[in-house]
C-alpha cells in the first residue's frame, strides 16, 4: 500500500480534496504482517467522478462494475479496485441493489467481516467502525452485524469465513 503505484492512485483520487482509503483484505493483511496482494480503495466519490480523477492523472480507468460503484485503476499493470461507499437497498443471494453514500459507517455496516471493514488512509491512520482490529488481534473472524443476515445477503460469505 506504499508502492509508487498505490500512492499515484490515492493522490489522483484525492486531487480535488476528496477522501480515499484502503479497505478490506489489503488492510487486514498489512495489519497481520502478511504480503498484500490485491488493493481495494473506498471513496465517497461516485464512479463517474472516480473515472474523471483517474484519467486526469493519466491513470487507466476501467468501468468494471459501475452499477455497484467499482472502477478498476491500472498503474504499470497493477490493478486497484476503487469502490464508491455504498449501502444495500435490496439483497438477492449473490446480488444486491446498492445506493451510493458518503457515510463510512454505513459502508462498513454492509461489509462481510469486521476485519474487512477496517479503513486506512495514506498516512496510516486506521478507521475501525466495527471493531475489526480487536477481532484481528484475537484471531477472531466475526461477521458485521447479524451473521445469518450477512450469509443470506451473499451465501458465498460462508466460504470466505472458512478461507479467512
């Protein structure tokens, strides 16, 4: 998360005063002392603005899932998934209808596990609205909110539970 490619993406997303934070597995792995493989970034900016910011910085922007808020930034062949903060409007097994938000806690509340709802800004400041840091330190994988509801929303979460 400190590579020149990561810094370039974060700088592009923050160029006009917005906020961009690392989130999910990359933060979890970094805090665990493991190698970070995939980097996910969250921002309150909508996908069209994310695309504009990346292109203005000469970063390739691919609209991989704009209906769900995801744009893939590519720097020197390295992909970064940038996703707009969101909340679930309706969940249908593996799929959800989402609405974009600027509320970080609301975004965290829709994530699968507390240890995947930890955000980290480019200065290394951690934001932990669901208690994921304590769970990580305790070796505990805990669903955000009601476990049964999280699994109903996306049944593959049970497989992720055992993988993590």
